[in-house]
């Protein structure tokens, strides 16, 4: 069974930082491209960042470029998203996707 679990998330002040992780199982993580997707209240899903299986090809949406960093640890089958200089418009449920699966999502709220 493919599983992706995203602990973490929570409330952070504007300008703050937060690190998300996504622990996976049930598929060969190192063979798959992975990505983070978010969905803000009342809006559709928005792709945030993607990373190839080897971790050497990375792309970001314009909305987060320069502020977010996606990374992966293939030995731990875990995906990460380091989020810096957070803005209120980054408030959303964040999902990790890959291996034909999607996590349950974790809420990130940026507010003073």
C-alpha cells in the first residue's frame, strides 16, 4: 500500500520559516519524481515544487521561487520542503505527491 504521511505544519508569523516532511512507504521512493502541491481555501490545487528521482533536477512555481527549497533523502524515503520568508498568501493545505500516491495534507497558516 502506497503511503505518504506529512507531519508538521501549523501556524507561523509572516516572514517566518517552516519545514515540512513527507515520509513514504509502499513504493520504491528513489525511482520516482516527487512534488509538493498546495490548496488554499476556496481555490484549486497549485503546484509548488518538483524534484526528480536523483534530486538534481528541481523546479519551483514563480510564487515560491527563491523562498522555498525542495529536497529528498532517498535513503530515508522522505521528501522535504523548507519554506522561508513565508507570506499570508502561502496559507494552504500542503500535499506531497509521487509514486501514484498523495499524502493527507498538512495545514500551514501564515498569520500575525
